[in-house]
């Protein structure tokens, strides 16, 4: 088979990895945008190729995502693709300032996320700022992968107490649930709160904890994991940990964004509507507004 030549078409560059999966331990060599790559073979993962290149005088061989390359003779991606890569590059630069402790899994997902952002139409600073404002509030500025259910008694009553949440945790119940993540998750999202459990599609013992908030927009509940998995072609219900694998982390969040028609809301600056779709209420709305006000000018600069 004649050698096929490709060129890296991703502004942040492209990792050549030791295996066809995105994990810190598979990182081998980061090659720059424009680097010429030789395709050696397909791989077991249909989204990846086995490739090789010579970089800094060293022959490098491994696996890379084919979506990050274009034929070597092609002048470049579409104007939209270039814009998407530039926006992602800018986003990473901004997050280095406003979210310096962001988890490496989220940063990796963003670094390789231009094609997904393009697919879902997040191609302007306005839309990206609204998306990031929601994600940062949900994840503690991209530091939280899974929702922590470890609460002190006062904080628990403030969040899940009577008049605060459908769980209506009482002062007498709270001490037994304090810093007991499994028990509190079941009380709030599972059998201890039948209405919420039904809403979330939690049907089995332990579902409250297993399907607690997860990933970029904190997908919650067995039903939501199933629905997002079906939309993304992945088994998030069977393996909730897939939601925070860098290769997939943006997929459920962006699918939720698209399902809610939130680009239109972002264009209209309807942050209350966006928050209600993402959160189911208006929790953390002041923080979401503050994040947006900080992010928008930085992304436009």
C-alpha cells in the first residue's frame, strides 16, 4: 500500500500516543500544527490511525485521532475549522488564567475539542463564554469530575434541607448522613427521595451515588446517562466513568447544550434560560453571571 501523507490540522498540535486512547499514560510526543504525518494503518478504534513522523530528528510511531489531520496536499481546513481551532486555543489560554487548577482530563478534552465545538455550533466568543460559565459553575472551575456528596450538617441542610430541595432532609436526619456519600446520594437522588429518583430514572439500589453529578455539565441520574449515551453512541449508563474520559468528556455536555437549543439562548444573552436548562433551576446563577462577565472580554481580546 503506498504511503499516505497527512498534515496535522489542529492549532494546539496533536499527540502521538502509545495506544489508541486518550490517557495521560499514553502520551508519547506532541507534534505541532502543520507537521507531516504518515498513515501506517487503521486501528481497532475506527476514529484512530497508526501513524509515524520524524520530529526534532527522532522517528516517532504510534496512534492519533484521524479527525486532527487533513491530506498533506490540502491547503487547510475550512474557514470554520480554522476558526474553531483558534477559539479553542484562545479558550485554553483564558482558562490558564481564570481556572489555573483545572483538571488535566478537562484540559485534554478541550485541547482536542475543536471538531466537537464546530459540530455543535459553539463558534463565537459569546457562545463559548456562556458554555464555559455554566461548566465552570457546575465543576468548581473545572476541578470536579464527580459530584461530592460529603457534606457537613449545616451545609447539607442549606442545600438539601426542608424548603431548599425536594429531599427535605431534616435536622434530625442530617447527622447520620454527614460525610456519608453513598447514604446521602441515595437519600437525595435515590430511594430516599422517590419523586427525584423517578425524575432521574434511578431505579436500582445505589443509583443515587453511581449516577451522581458527572462531568463537564454534571450529568445526573441513570436516565440522563442512558439518554446522553444513546445520543453519543456510548454506554454511559453501563460505565459512567466514560463521561470523564477526555475523548468523550465534551460529548454529553455539548449534546445537552444542543438539545436545549442553547446557542440561540446564548446569542440572546439569556443566561437564566440557559441555567434552567442545565441545572433544572437557578442554583448558582450569580456565579454563572460572574463567570460569563469575566470570560467574554477575555475570549474576545
